[in-house]
C-alpha cells in the first residue's frame, strides 16, 4: 500500500520526462511511427577510377534488406572530384535498384565546351522498393558525348565518394 495512490495507478501528469530512466522507452513502446531511420548501409570508394570506354560503368554499389514492404529507402550519393579528360566529354550518373534505372543523379555532367570539368555531383532519391528481399543500389556512369575518358576520385586517393542507403519507416 502506498499512501496517496488509488486503485488504477497514478493520476495524469505525475510522471514526466525527468522521472523516466534513460532508455526507458524502447522502440517497441515508442509511439513514433513513420519517418524513423531503421537501418543505414554505406559503401565508400577511396581509389581513383579511370574510365575511357563507352557504355555504362558501375562505380559502386550497396545492398540493403528492408524490414517491411511499406518502408522507403533514401539513396544518397556523394561523388568526390569527378573529372572529364576532354573539352567535349560529358557523362551522366545513374542510380539503379538492382537492374532497374530509378533516377539520374547528374545528367550530362561534363564540359560540353572548351575545357575539361572538375566537380562533385551529389544527390538523393527517396525510393519505394515495396520489398523485403535484398536490394542492391548501384551507381553507374556513362559517357554520352565526346570521346575522351573521365575520372572518379581525381585526387590520387585523397577523395572519398560514398553511396549510402537508409531504410525509412513508412
């Protein structure tokens, strides 16, 4: 028996956040539903990659297995120091879910003019894969104009390009 407490528990407003122990609210008891980050996967490219051929070239990939079909996957790409070798060389960066193109990260990045271009195309895309199977997100690059090559991480190993995926609860 505790003095001042009636059958049925504590009156409203008695327990506040200062009275709760650290980590007292577990994810199972949380009332927050959508928008939580459930997991993060990342791949990091640290080596310089040089491409001189046409067609698509896979730069990097990362896999994730969503925990629910309603989950979304936020795909974040941060490219470091991309460089086109020639004055008219242009490339495009494309994000794929497995073998399906889902978005262009940077369409026609490159010179298209009189001098080579050095830059860092970056971007994000919120995907709805509707799956609980393993998914591989791929970043590919393709030369679309010109005949010269292009380089990813053009700083002799000092740059880091990343491809990060985050499962977001619906």
